C-alpha cells in the first residue's frame, strides 16, 4: 500500500531549488530576529532588576544614614536606666574603667568587677592614699606619699612592691615593670622594679645636675623610659625631657640616655607613651610629640596660648581642656599623633573628671555630665540622678555604664 507524505516535495528544477533556499533563508532570518528580540528582552529585564536592586540599596543606605544622623547629630539631655546591678562597695570606694571591666578600690583593698557588677577577684591591702595608673593590659595601685605598689591585670594580682622611699609618681608597662619617682630631700631617685619587687634600674637625680624629676613614663615593652626634669638656668625655669633606652640602642650611651631636649621658660609637667612608637609631653605653654621606638625624636611642637586645666589621652588622641579668657567657659581640643588639631569646641561647666573612652570625650563632676564625639558633636549634656563615680560607653547605641551609689547601672541616652 502506497502512502504519500504531504510534507515531502520533490524538487524538479532549479527554480524550485532557489525558492526553497529563499524560503529556508527567510525562516532562518526570522528565527535569528526572534532570538535577537528575545535576548534584548532578557537584557532589558535584567537591567530593570539591577535598577530595582540599586534603588532598594540606595534607599537602605539613605535610611541608615538618616537614622545614624538622627541618633548622632543631636544632644541628649536625659538617661533611662535599663538595668541596675547592686554592688557591695563601700561609700568611700573609687572606681576606674580597666580592660573589660572595672576596678573598685579603697584604702582597705581592691576588686575587679565585670560589666554586670560581678566580682571576679579581690585583694586586701592597707594603702593610705590609693592612686590608680591603668594601661591597656596592666595597671597599678600605689600609695602616693607611701611605700606600697600593687600590680595587677584583669585576671588577678601579679605582684606587690615595697619601696624604701615615699612614692611621688609611678607608671607601669604591659608586662608589669614599674617605674617610680621616689622622694628624697636631697636627691630624688627613679627606680624600676619587676613584679617580684627586684630593682632593675636605679637612677639618682639632683637639683644641680639632672634637675628635679616631674614625671616618668615607660614604653609598653619596658625598653624605653621617659623622664621630665625641671631646673633653673640663668634665673629662669627650664625643662628637660630625657629618654633612656635599656636595650641595645642604649648600651653604649652614658646612663643609657639616647635623647635629650630642653625647653626654656616652660614647665613640662606631664609625659606619657601613646603607643610603642609615639610619646608626648605637655607643659604649661606647649605640647610636644616624639616619634621613634628606640630613639625618640621630637616631631611636633605646638604652642598653647591658654591656661591648661586638664590633660588626657588614649592611643590616638591627646586632649586638652583650656580656660577661656574674657568670655568664660572652656575650650576642648584634640590633637592626633602627628600634632594636628582635630577638634576645638567651647563649652560651659566645670568638670573635675575628663577622659577619652571609646573614642568619646567624657566629662563629669558630681551628677553633671557632658559627652563629646571626636567630630565635635555634643552627644550629651545633663544630669544623672546620683553622683557619678565612673562612666564609660558599652555595647549598643547610646548605651553607657554608670557607677554611682545605686551600684552599676546600664543606661541609655534619651531626649
């Protein structure tokens, strides 16, 4: 039985061949056109999706920036207590932010508290005038005018030192090496101790030779010591800043002295290390910055034309509170490690406690408090219910830990 395929066509001449070729070509071109149109549609669809994603992203960023600006570009005047952690300190206890918690100290002893007020450890002692010097990793409590030093880290006491002469100033390295200025009627001493109380360095001073030691600071690795001296020259006050290196850089130098600078007519009263390579000295009319890990050299000298009320610092900034003449109030200034002024802000109010914590300038006295951001925005100005013993920022937006007579409080800034 014969069947015919209706779709099968027998090509009988060249004309039919040409028609068939053209038909195939036309069909091919139509398919290519359709494919091109489809590709354009796909591209257009993807473009729309990308535009939508970009718009959503921009909106999210805009909202986030708006929220950030709303939160940070206004001054709060009140606080709301979120949690209170009662704590067993006596009414004469003092507090100091340290490491991941707080040191509570008094004449009778000390304790390390978590940020929830939990006592981690304690140490009894008898210190008449307890004074705290806290670094990033190690801290000391010493008896100003007395003879005792307690060295500790966040996990406990590392050592105790008893000096033969009264302590005027003291500082500590990250490993617990203590350097102290010891008072003597004729020739004060600068003595460095390890955590066991062994003497590592003993440096005698004299009013007619080195000058009177005003302050001492030590680098985090305990290799470099900075001392500021005061003496009179030709009837005028002169300060001398000296660096001693106890490593290889100072082995061949007399008394290990590697750097010395003099400042005529200036009382250099306070010196400190900001990090391993940068240190500074503040006088009554200038700020000087030194750079160098083994042999520090002066790199910046900034004249200060106002009376200095307070000096404070962290590892990135040096802060000064200066008294305004004529118009009253005070000026808050910040300088970076290069000596560049990054902030100048006038404010009113007399605050006995000023510090840098969490990148913020926190000032408080009694129950009054003022907080400035590094940008110059005043984040808070107001009163807290009871007198502040310590305050510092904690995790969360506008959250702080306040220590007062109620214990340790977790508070949030509010309008």
